[in-house]
C-alpha cells in the first residue's frame, strides 16, 4: 500500500517543485526522472497486487484491485514516455519563440498536476473524491490547452473548460443520487461514498435511483470520454494544445473517464440486475464510433484527424463495456491498453511531423519519409496499427470486440465492420500523401526522440502477436471483477 | 404528507428551495450584468442559509464549515471578482438585451417541469418531501445551463457555471444532509480553482479578442470550411 | 343582520376607496418632496365632478353614455364578493375569484367599447392597448389564483381565507410565487407605474386615460370612482389572502371593528409600499409590458409547479 502513497506523493512533490523552483535547462530531464520514479512505484504496486490480490488501505480511502492497477501502470508508462518526448519537444518550441520560461514552468507543474489527478482518480476508493479528481484533471489541463495564447488556443481552452465543467457537473449530480441511495439503506456518514462499501451492498441499493444516477454519470463522465454529442471540446483541445498534452489527453484522460463510468456501472448493475446501463453505453458508444469515422474524412488539421480517431476508439470501448460479459470486457480492457499506447505514440510522431513541416495543416505536411525517414515510418506504422491491421494489438482487440458483438448482437456487426472500413479509408487518404508525397523545398529534419514511439509500437505489436501470460492473467482477473465471469 | 403536518424546519427548507429556484429564474431573465451578479450572490446567500439551517437542525458541525465556505466563495469572492471584471471592461452600462427573453423564460419553466418528470420515478422511494428538493436542484442545474446558452458574455457564462454548482450543492445539502467532509472540501477546492482560472481566462480572452463576448470565439469548426 | 353586514362591507369599499387613493397620493408626494393635497381631496374631486354637466359628443351612441354606470355597478358587485372585514358573510357563497375576474372583464369590455364609440384616435388606441394588456394579464392572474385554489382546494375567496387562517403560520413556497405574481398583475390591472401612469395625459404613453379621455362630469366621476374601488379591491385581495390575520370570523361588533382597523392599517401599509415602488420605478415602454406580464405568468406557473412539486400530498 505504501507504493500507492508514493504514486500520489511524487507528482505532488513535482507540482510544488516546478512551481517554486522556476524553469531551467534541466527541468525537462527532471520531469522525466519524476515520471520514471512514479512508474517504478506503480510496478511495485502492481507486483503487490499480483501477489496479494486486492488491496484496501486501512482507512479505506484507497482501493487497488486488478482493474485499476493495470490502468495505473499504463498511466505511469504513457506519462513516462510522453515526458521523454516532451523534453526536447518543448525545448524546440521555446527555440521557435512560441513559449517562454514562465509558460514552461506552468507546463511542467501542470503536467505533474494532471498526473496527480489521474492517479487519484484511479486509486481512490471514494467515488466523490473520484469526481473531485476528475474535475481537477480538467482544471490542471485547461491552462495547458491555452499555453500558446493564440486566439484559437484560448477559444479551445474556453470551450474545454465550459463544456467539461458543465458536463462533469452532471456526474456530480449522479454521484449525489448514488449517495442518496446509499443514505436510504442506512449507510450514511463518511463511508457511504466508498466504492468498496457500496459494491458490497449493491443489491440493496434502490435500482430506480441508480438507473437515474447512471444516466447522469454517463452524461458527465461521457463528456470527458468524448462521447458524441458531447465531444465538441475534444478535437479543439487536442489540436490547439501542445502535442505532449494531446498525447496524454488521448492516452490517459479519456481512459480514466471511461474507468470512472465502468466503476459506477458495476454498482448500478449490482443494483438493477438489468442491462439498462449496458444498453445506454452501447448506444452512446456506437453513435460516437459512427459519427467520428465520418468526421475523419472532413479534417484538414492532422491533430484534429487523430483526435476524431480517439473519439472513434473510445466509442468502440464504451460499446464493448456496454455489451458486458466476459469476452467483450476482456476485449475492451485490451483495447484500452493498445489504444493508449498507439495513440500516444502517434501524437508524439505527429508533433515531430508538425515541427518538420512547420504547420499542423495536412496540406502542408508532405514527403516526411524523404525528409526524416524515422518520422515518416513512425507515422505510417502508427496509423497502420490504429487502423486495426494485423499483426498489431488493435487488430486483436477489435477482432475480439467483433466476436463478442457477433455472439450477443449479431445484427450490429455489419455496422461495426462498416465503421472500421470507413475509418481506415479516412485515415489513409490523408496519411499516404503526408508520408509519401512530394517533399517541399527546404524542409529540414528536426531533433527528435522517437524512442518512446518505437517502444510503444513494439509493445502494441507484441500484444498483437501474443499476450504474455502474466498480462493475460491480469486481464482475466479484471474481467472477472467487472463482468462477474472469466473470459474464454 | 401535507405541508401542514410537517415541522417548521421542513417548511423553511422548502421555502428556501422555492426561493433558490426563483433566483435562478430571475438570473435567466436578467439582461444587466451587474444585477445578474447581484442575484447570483443572493442565491449563494440563500444557499448559505440553507446549509446553516440544516447544520443547526441536525447539529452537524461540519456543515457549518460548508456554510462558511459557501459564504466566502459564492457570496463574497466570486461576485466580487466578476463585478470587478465587469466594471473594468465598462460593461455595466450596456444592456445585454437578451434577444428572446420570453422564449428563454418559458424554456426555463418547461425545464423545471422536465426535471420533475425526470425525477418522478424515484418519488415513491421516499416518504420525505426532501426528495422534492432534488427536483428543484436539478432544475437549478438545468437553468444554469440555459443561462449559459442564452447569454453571450463570458461573465454570464461564469455565473451560469457557478449556479450549476449551486444547484448541485443544494442537492447535496438538502437531499442527503451533506456529502462526506472530504468530498465537500474537494468540491469547494475545485470551485475555488475554477474561479481563479476564470479570472485568468478573462484576461486571456480580453487580450486576444478585446472583448468578453464569447460569440466572437468562433475560429474553430467541427469540419474545416 | 348578516345581510346588513354584507351591505355595510360593500358600502365601506365604496366609501373608503377615495380615501385610499388620497392616502396613496399623500405618500407619493411625501416621497417626492412635494406638498401633498389633503387626504380627502379625491372626495372633493368626485363631488365637484358630479355637480358638473357631462359633455357628450354628438356621435356618441348609448354605449358611451351607459358605460360609466355599467363599469361602476360591476366594480361594486365585484367589491361585494371580496371579504374586507369579515369572512363567512352571506355573499361569500358567490365570493369566487373567477366571478370577480368575470365582473372586471365585463366592465373592461364596455369601457373598451366606449373608447371606440366616439371614434377619436386616442379612444381607439387606448382600447386596443387596454385589451392587449388585459389579455396578457388575465392568464397570469388566473395562474396565481389557481395556485391558491390548489393549495386550499377552492376558488372561493372566503373559504380560502378561512383555510389560511386555520392553517396557522405555514411557510408555503407556492404562496411566495403567487403573491409576487398577483402583485405584478394588480399593478398592471389597476394601471399603475410601471405599466401605466394614472396621472399622465401624454398621448404616447397613456393607456387607461386614453380610453376615458372623452368623459366628463358625472360620467368621469363614476369611472374614476370605479378605478379607485378597483385599486382598493386588489389591495384587499392581496393582503387578505396572504396575510388574513385580523379579519373578523364572527359578527360581534368588537370583532368587526377590530377587523376594520386591521384592514385599514394593512391597506395603508400596502399603499406606502406601492408609493415607494412607483417612486423608484420608471414607466416602461409599452412593448416591454408583455415581458413584464409574461414574467408574472411565469411566477404564477412556478407557484403552481412548486405547489405540485414541493407541497402536494401523495
């Protein structure tokens, strides 16, 4: 359990440290080391959970079970690799004169603030605190979206702030309704919002209140997941913020919001014994998936393109969690992992590509493979992976989702297949020109660190070829916890 | 369970609920920003009264802390900040004429009916009228959103945002007699940080578009044109 | 005996109405730093007008000459059903709010016809404005009344007031809304600032005055008197429904006297509030009146809703 405290204390220290010490050459490197330390702490925690099963801290404030521990490790890992990428990237942005020391200080401090909020969402046992941390994540990132202070970025940040703030207020109303239900069964006091306590009494909670609460929770956290029709902030925030931000927003924030929904769904399912929560998630998931794939075709900004791809994949995951059952849940967990890894890798590459071309507009990005082959190949392989080609992990998870759909709702399978096909076309019509097109005059390579990209893509490849035993075991445990039955 | 059989405490809570609902409506129909902020502060004050009343009747000391926090944040700090902003931008003289005030008001009334309709399924789960407070607070939340839609000024958006928070807070206080302390402190902290961030944003928006009219923030589109 | 008290109550309405108008004028003058006329001035005005011969236009039909009598008698009839100093009078069987609204509508109908009858531009304009406002005010009024009716399960004023008395001090959220709505409607219906200005004869702004511009002599006296009674009636309605304490519930002379004193005090206080608001507010543009009245309607609706949501038994 000590590891969990470490995980929270390290970023807390980071916030204060970066905020008060000011910016220097080494800040970026120090940020990397902090994230490495967090990652090591999460590994330590993971080993504890693997050996000892679910951990509950003595005051019941923190709960680590197989479901969240893997997300914690994933969060720390993506955070770490992104920080590796962000150090030279931000230094380059400073050289271009887009940023100054004060902004960089804010950036690093809030980077750690965001990580803290993410860890708190994942580790806390109190669904009220979970909400507070989720809102905290918005607050930490909102100033990062407007970091460049261009009118567009300020507009994006304002949209992000208002939409997410109001959206997530719905989740608080849902949480209050949950609490209301808990108070009704005589469970008032400080323990009434503890997830572990609620989960134990889930069947006693009033199903009607919980159904209603879930609607609000899904709307609230759904805004953060980027579910259509509450997704408007997402492409703007992703495209206008600095690229490392986009990587962690796509790779982490969306996952953690989905995590919050699934946690609450577990309570609701326990109370209602019906599929109602699942149907809602399926509906919104499918809608987001289908809307996003069509929007892919209409984009001109490379970061907006991939943020719509994020909406698409989050929709697919929400859909899969909605189907419920062991196979679909397993597939959704796997998809969460591979999507996080792939998408953050893509954003890292895209960031470099935009620096090479000097623009984010896709019409301006051409001939990457000739200017800087590493970036060109990185973008190409990343896109191949995210589009769901074998042998990458995304293929495996999408295949499993399709399998589960065919099993439970066969008539929805064609829709999914169609969506995947359209998304593939939408991505490749843009990517092909950017990677292979005519190289513009005077385009020069930039200093890039593609190590994180390669690690991520290698991991995704590995997960596609063979899921290692311990990981499969881990996923099975999490699936058992969420769906109540073991996969395959 | 009619009103006459309830104790004075319940009656007072219900009246406060009605007044808080009324302030939401007043805000909705208010074109002048300074008056809008004043009504918002009034709503915060009613909320403080509610919290203190609940704290007194339940003899729950931690709710007094919540009441003090509400007073400090929503009655003093945020209105003060917004007021300063409005006066600095010299917006207190122009009447932000709402283009379709009557439609907005009628929309607000239907939202109130809607929120009762939404909560209707759980009405029979309780014998206390406290549940009705949930309906009022949901409508305050929805009216706050409507306020944000109807207005174009960033200041009005912040007021709407905060009044959404007020509605949630009211639900937490009345329907469930307050959330656990740690959650309430966390929420108050978030509100504080949000308020400070709004202040920073006003500065940024002003420097970038030289106005606080958010309709001018229109550069980003869903699809490129 | 009871009938006698009922008649006495109506007489009180008719006789005290000019006093209320005088008192209101006094308060306003005091607030606006002007020298006030005597409280009894409205009586003198009425007396003087009745002595003068009415001048009637050549084209005027019987509608024009009959209207003052119809308006006055309808208003007196309406006054007879509203409990002033006592409840449970014999007239209380017909003391229905909807009846009262009906009397007023009847009077207004004839007044509007009379405005059109002469064929002058002002009369027609006044009638059209008056009808516009009243068509908006009536739903708001009924909304507020329905709130009351639902809370007390009756539209009978007398019964409703007894209910409120018997319930004791009860904080009713719906009544807050209904009270607010009723005040707004009363201001509009009696033609006070900010909807209409009873003292103006500026052609662009007048509403009620435009309709009666052609009247003179005893006709004018009757119409003026009727509108004074109407003002008092709305005032009584507001104070007696929402703060009925003090009204006589039996017919002993001490109770009646006490009731009279209390209602005079309450009306005097209400007049001060009205004078204050008339001094503080400016008359609004005609086209904003619909916003004002839709707000009143909304309040009435909210009162109804909050009755259903917050108070109704289940």
